[in-house]
C-alpha cells in the first residue's frame, strides 16, 4: 500500500509539473466553460428547454473526462513508452499492476478536481444549482473516468510514435467531444451527425452528467446510458490487453 501511495504521489507531481499537459487536459474545459458561460450562459436552449449555463456545466465535465482520462492519459503513456520510461519501470521491482493502478487513480484525482472546479465556477459565476445527488454523481464520475482511461490505454497500441501521439489522439477526441454534444445539443445536428453521436461513448456520459446534475436524477435512472459507457470501457480494456506495450515501438 505504501508503494502504491508513493507512486500516486509521484504521478501527481509529474502531472502538475508538466505545464502543457496541465493546460490542455485540465484547464481547457474550465476555460471553455468560463468563455461560453459568459457569452450565452443566461440564454435558453430551446430544444432542451433549459438555461445554457447548467447545460454547459455538465457538458464541460463530459469534455473533461475525454481530455483528461482519455486524451491526456493516452498521450502521456505513448510518450513514456517511446522514451523508454515504461521499459525501465518494467525492469524495476515495482509491480506493473501497481504502476498502472497508480496512474489511473492519479488520473481520476485530476478529473475529480477539475469537475469540482467546474461545479464551483458554475455556482459562483453563473448561478447554477449544486448537484442534488452528489453520491450518484461521484459514482458516475468514477465509472466514466475508468471507462475512458481504458479506452485511452487501448488507443496507445495504435499510436506508433511519440511525435504522432498528439495528432492521432486529438484526431479522435476533439471531433468526439464536439459531436457528442458537450458544447451544443445534438438535437440541432443534421441527421448524419446525430447517427454518429448515437454510437459515441461521450454522448452517453454527457447525457448521464446532465441527467444527474440538471435533472437531479439518481444513478439508477441512467443505468442504460452508463451501461453503454461501461461497454465502451470494456472494448478499450480488451484493446489495451491486446495492444498495450512496455517496449518502444520505434528506435
């Protein structure tokens, strides 16, 4: 346990010392919320019959899980693999499972801090009500973080170089974040975009966030959407088991 906690602490220090990673995976959803909330937070999204600020707040938490648990983790692990860090860790007495679990826990801590800040900003600046079902929300955040982290680890097996990691991962996650309705309601999309959104995991996680945070439903009310997120997480886990590497793929 001491070894695990030490590794979690190390991962936290590594994350916050990397200013670029901290900005693009942690602060970007917060900045987007501040910008879009200031522009049209008090307007009404007619197709959703809801004020824009709470709609955006839940959406930015959805965006946060994609940027932090999926994109940020995938890019970091590819860079560590190609630079030989994972190879050296594999050769130490640190059990691989302990290392990976510490990375996942550290990622969840970052995402939880991010979600807390978004909720606090929503309350203080945009008069968004606090979540009425905090325990259900915490469970959903944990499930989402684990599922998207599994997908991020699964994606690393298909990225061949550290130089191309950002391009490949951003090519996947940025369109997903937009199409999934984190910024806008999918009800206003053309039919072909709605069809794509209907199969994306982030669509269902964002829906879960809005059901819990805006409608104040309990977690069992969103079991169907969560099940789809979990299914995608399982797919990512299978891909990670098959494709995750400790050795550099190039050089």
